[in-house]
C-alpha cells in the first residue's frame, strides 16, 4: 500500500493561492477537507505535515496530521522517511527542491505540489460534471413522469 507524505504548507501555497481566506487555520481546514474528499475510497495511507503547532483540531479521516512544533516540517518529513521500512512505497508531495532530492535519494517517488494540485482540481471538476449529469438524468425522469411519458 502506498503512503503519501504531504508537505501541507507547501501544498497550500500552490493550490490555494487565489483563495481569500483570513487565517492559517482556515487554509489548513480547507486543505484537509479537500484531501479527505480526494483520498476517499483509495487504498493508501497519508501523513499531512504542517509547520508549527496545532491550533484547531482537524478531522483527517484518511491519515494523520503531524505538526512540527518547535522544529520544521521538513525535518519531520525527513525523519518519517528515515523511519520507514518501505521507502519505495512513499510518495512525497512537495515542491521543496532539497526535500524532493532527499526523498529521491531514498528511493521515494516525488510529485510536485503543482502537479498534485492539478490532479485534485481535475478530479473535482470531473466529479462535479458526473454529479451534474446525474442530476439532469433525474430531472429528465421527473419530467417524463410528470407528462406521462413513462
């Protein structure tokens, strides 16, 4: 089973740059909501790393959230890679060049935050289109019933 390690602050900077959110906690909350949806039903585990301390408890149903506290999230990510017994199953999501190179040297796969963000965005658009089509089909069935065509 693949294990995603996500550089949370890095990903926030790449996929939420156009959002007008007031505080850091709200960005984190929105990212967790997006990731819960993205990873729903997938067979994998996820570690989401944030710099700093936990402010508001977040519910991440598909994995765990790791706060760096008085260290950097990069240090905590390196530590998680070092402690892994299956480095080849790790997929690191970051655009930090030094961290990405460290992961590659340790046989981990690396996906840039931009690429991962685009994948999430494309999947969300596809899911929204499927949902709209289902709604239209339901409306069509209702019209058929209403006008006695069924």
